[in-house]
C-alpha cells in the first residue's frame, strides 16, 4: 500500500512513467528540479568563501606562522563549532521538515543564511565569523533531511541513487564555479576584500534560489508520526544495518574532521613556495581538481549503482577507503612532489565521494518510513555530535607532532586521520562485505 507521501507525490506530480524517458532515468520532476536549482545556487553562495575561512581568520589574526599553537587551537575550535552546529541543525531540520512539510521547511531554510552573510559583510572580525556561522553554514545540514525526503517521496527506489548522483554533480559544478570566481576575486582584491565580495554575491544567489523553490517545489510531505521529542526511542527504531552504517560513517568523518580544517593551511605555504604569484588561483585549482574528480566518478558510478541487481555496498565501502587515503596522500605526496603531489592528493580527495549518492540512497531505503525526515535528521545529528571532537584533536596532534620534531605536526595529524579512516572502512566491509542489506519495515 502506498504511504501518504507517495499519494501526495502522485497527486502533485503524477506517477512515474516507467523509467523509459531521460527525465525518469535522471529522477527529474518539478520538485527535484527545484532542489537542483537550490543546490546549484546555494552551494555556489557557500563555497565562494567557506573553504577560505581558515585563511580569512589567519588574515584577521595575523599569526606569526600557520603552525602557531594558539592559531591551530582557534582553527580546531572553528571545526568543533561547525560540527556542533551541524548536529543541532540536522536535528532541527528533521523536526521542522516533518512538522512544516518539506516545501515550507526548505523555503525557510533558504532565508536563514542571509542573516549570517549580513553579519560577515558588515563586520570584519573573528567574532563576526563565529556569530555568522550558525546562520551561514545552516543550509546543507538543516535542509539535508528534507532534501532526502523529497527525493525519497518523489522518485521510485530504482532511481534514487541516480537522483542523488545528479544532485552531487550539481554541487561539484557549483564548487568549480565558486572556487574559480573566489580565486579571481581574492587574487585581485586581496583576502579580506575578496571574501567580502564573495559574501555580497552569495546574498543575491540565495534570494534567486528561494524564488525558484517558491515557484516550482511541489512535494509537501510530512512524517506520519512525531518522534524527535524522544530521540533515544527513535534511535532504537533504527535497523541494525543503519546503526552499523552510522558507526562506519562516524569513523570516516573523524578522518575528515581531524584533517579537514587544516588542509588549506598545510597547502598554502607549499603553493606559495612554488608559485609565489597567484597562490589563491592555485589554491582554487586544487579544489577544482577535487570537484572535477567527483563529477567524473558520479557520471560513471551513478548509473552503475542504480542498476537492478547491483548492490550499493562496494561504492560506499570505497568512499570510506578514500576518506582514509586522502590525508595519507597529502602527507606523503605533498613533501615528495610539491604542487604536482598536492594535485594528485586532491584527486584522492575527490574519490572520497565515489559512493556518496549510494550511501544517501541506502539511508533513504533503511530509515523507518513513518518518521523518515526525523530519522534522517537524527542519523546526521548523531554523526555530527560524534565527529565534532575531531578538529580539536587534529589541532592537538599537529601541536604534539611539532613538539616532537619541528615541522612534523601536520604529518602526525594526517597519519592519525588515515588510521582512523581505515578502521571505519574495515568496520564497513566486515559487516557489509557479504551480508545482504535489510530494508526497514
């Protein structure tokens, strides 16, 4: 029997057409197209400045060097703060999406970043950055549960992986546009003025995204049961496969959290030594290499992971493997081959997303159907609470490594991240290497 969300989808957008047309194959309808437009514009608005925030803080604080212990602790605190806010936003996003319905919730979530962008535009201070982050970095996390619910309700199961792949491609195209534009602005205007120009452009893009969603979003599903006021009860309803996936996901994200906020700080001095002019452009080049790798993999893997009879598990497992290999490759290839080594390492960074659409589709398949939006929000909230401690630990690992041997700090941090990531990948393959994945009732 179809659930209420499926009935709403049928009433507003019509039934699936058998999967024969290219729109069906790509999982495209009015609601998913509106999502793609929002993802394209809001990702550009975020990625224009977000990867450069550690460097922006560095410019505002002007430390003696990037390895200054107090500055490293500040960046660790920034990572902790962002992950903690993500945990709150995922939880709130699941609750609001279930209560307001997915269309109203996504429209509200589009407008919240404007508050933070206004703060950044008006006030140049590290304090302003920390005040703005709760609003600016809110969209991906607070809109995430509703986004997956829209795809789950508007698209049949055999097209969900392809729909998530298309969303992921749009995100990476957005990043390429944002990284290139941001690099040019920072190169011409300087770090502070360039990032403020990025913020002004972001405000315009978010307003356009909200207008498109207001006009085109059709799916308006609500959860059948309210459960987020009892998170432990809701967590107990997770199938065992979803809990095991969450455990492996936490370890993989720990690998990312340990190293993530410090990657640009590690790369910039090496770029500056080889490319004294235009460092910002070469920094954007590395981020674009990662995004282009993402897109190539999505184009290849998306159709394969969507075919009947082909499990999602191998691609998800490879995602966890590359979460471990990226920091290891930075530590090994950066010193060995300079800019070329960093470029190759960022190819590994791009390969971390090889199974991301399949992982989202697996979550959409496994969550309890009557509390879908809330369960997805709780899944990501639990993950963020567990991962928020990784960035401070990464800062301490860098500081401790430098105490043992000057200059060894980032390599100790990257090595620790690689080990944690390999443990997560091993945990996933031990559970999902052979056993079939069950679907929640």
